[in-house]
């Protein structure tokens, strides 16, 4: 398994734990305006599927959204197997920010989604979960590299003000358009 496939698998496994604990609350509102937990999980699945399809990769049928935990695990296993196929993760293409690979995009761009939407799922369902310090640093560095694209439609909403003495996680969440104090 390539390093990028392993990074995706690690983030997907962490997301799976959060979705497993949230499965019975799939119709609960999430911090993503107008979206339920189910919507967040299926958005994550759909965007990853769409990306892989545009790269000519077949990831099968869309998982049934009835049971979000099963849907996520089915999808994540399919993606991990696809990334582990000979040469797939290393396949280069011209990305939005320049040359990259399928593996890097899945591990980092979609890995970004898994961490942030993991917080959304956890927060919506009352799970006590925190973004790791390592991921806070990584996500802030990634956001720095996005420049104005960070505020493009469908990426991050307007920055949410947080107190100057807020935790690094809460500062990150505010930067990415999330209210760290949000409750359903």
C-alpha cells in the first residue's frame, strides 16, 4: 500500500468510527447549514466517487444511504482497494493547484473533508472528538495554500469569529467557516 493510500485509509477509518457512532442519529441536523448527518456522509461519498470517476476509475454502485455506517464502510473499502491497485495512487493528472496524483488528492484534498466533516458528524451527534494537533497544523497549512479558493462556493463558508484565546482547533474551525460552539 502506498503512503498516500495509507493516509487515506487512516483518515477513512477515523471517519468510520465517528459515522458508526452516529448511525442511529443520521437524520440529526449537522453544522453544515441545511444538511443532516446523512447528507454530510453521502456528500463525502459522492464527491470522492465523482472524482474517481472523472479519473476513469470504476468504484461500482453508489452505496445505499439508508444505513450511513454501512454505506461509508462499503465506499471506503472500495476506495482503499482502488488506491491499492497497481499504479492507481501514483497516476498523475493536472489538478486545480498544479500537477498531482490520484493518491495525493484522495489522501489530502479528500482527507481534508474527512477530518472536517468528521468534526461535523461528531458535533451533530454529541461525540467528544477533537481534531488532532497534527491535523490542525496540516489543515491550517493547507488552508494557507488555498488562498481565495478557500471561500469558493462549496468549500468553506465565511470565517466565524472566535475569541483570541480560543483553542487551536476552535481557531481552525472558525477559519473554515464553522462555529465551534454549534449545537443541534
